């Protein structure tokens, strides 16, 4: 049962289709522990991190970064997730303890906790200007919102499935997802077969709960289409914050603000949004930073 998180990349139908599938239980559980999220926020953030870590696997360059920001009028207000091309992902919710009654189907109401708003995708590919795509949220359930984003912002017809299943004690039982994309020259027959497979596919969490791996998930989705697995890579929750980076961030806020902190005469503590690590700075350290700050 204890499979480590991983992402599988595949192609099918002579590369007319490219597909990704992931299992992300450990990284979603880690985020839950770090942020002490309510069950519905665990599901929302877990879906967004799962989608992001697979989209990260689409990035070409070593240093490329992808940031997904969901902003809505629901109780969670928003979530931000960052992923790279090596299976690392980190994320946080603005109101991690936000609650929402179950929806009509008795399921966690992710769409309700997110509400109406926008999805912003920023890709930093080492160019002067990052790529930014923004779309309106369609349902706030995340998978449909990403499907819509791919179709409108990247003009790639896609099908996205994401799921997080909770245990009775509110830890994460299963988490994972898939992204299946059509290349511009896909034949009608291939599209029809894929639609049939998608219609027969239960749900991500159901398939994972049957003990199936991401590779077996793709085998169901791409059945009868000569699937070829390209590679598998590990996925993990990983924050690259450190004291130096936090120091640089403080220096960048300017002399006036640092001066105000110093005049209070006590140590300050700065928390990383993504991983909740706190960094302490003494008054002496702040004074050194004041000398190095601009304006």
C-alpha cells in the first residue's frame, strides 16, 4: 500500500496523445500536517498541488518554475502552489482552516470552499518576462478549471482528473491525478476511443483505492491506444526556503521598515508561507541588514 509519490509520463496512438499520471498521497499529507488544513482545504490544496506537479513535469528547463494561484470568493480565499520540472512542489492556502458543509452528493465541497474567481498560471522559463495565463474558474473544483485553462490559454484540448480521499481521522488516504492531452494532429478515431475510455473511467481516488499505480491508471485511460511509458519520476513536497533568502526578502522591503523593526528592540520571527518554517532575526542581525538595504 505504501507507494511513494511519483509521476509517470506516457504517449499513445503514435504520439497523438501525451499523458501524465501521479500518486501524491505523501506530499498532500505532508502539506496537511504543515498547514493543519481542514479536510475540505486538504482536498482543494491537494488537488491543486497534484495538478501543478504534473504540469511541472511538462517544463523543459532545469530551472523552470510554475506557479498556480487560485483566487476565489469562497472561505479559503486563495491558494498558491509552485512546482518545478523535477517533481518538487510546495503550496499553501490563505485560510487553511476554512470549513464548508458537504455538497449535495455528501462529498467535500471544494468548489464551495474556493468559490468564484480566477486561476492564474505563471511559468518562469528564465526569459525576461514570465509567461502568464489567466482564466476564470469554471467550478472551483480544480480539475475542470485546469481543463478549461489548457483549452483556452494553451489551446491544448485536455482532460484532467484530480482526487483526494480522506480517512475517517482526516489524514490523507489517497491522492493523485491524470492529465491527458491531444496533439494538434489527433485523428477522429483516436479522440472517440479516448472519450469512451474517459467515460468508463471510475474516479482517480477509486482507482488508487483499488491499489492501482499511476501506470495502471494510464493503462485504463489509454486502453487500446498502444501506450508507451516514457519515464517515471518521484514527486515530493519540498520547500527551498532558507535563512539567506528570508534575509534578502527583508532587506528588499527597505530601510524605513527595517528601522521600525529595530526600534521595537526585540527579535523578530519570519514565517515561510509555504512550509511554516520560522526564522529568527536578532536586533543585531537587523542592524547589519539595515546597512545593506536600499532606500
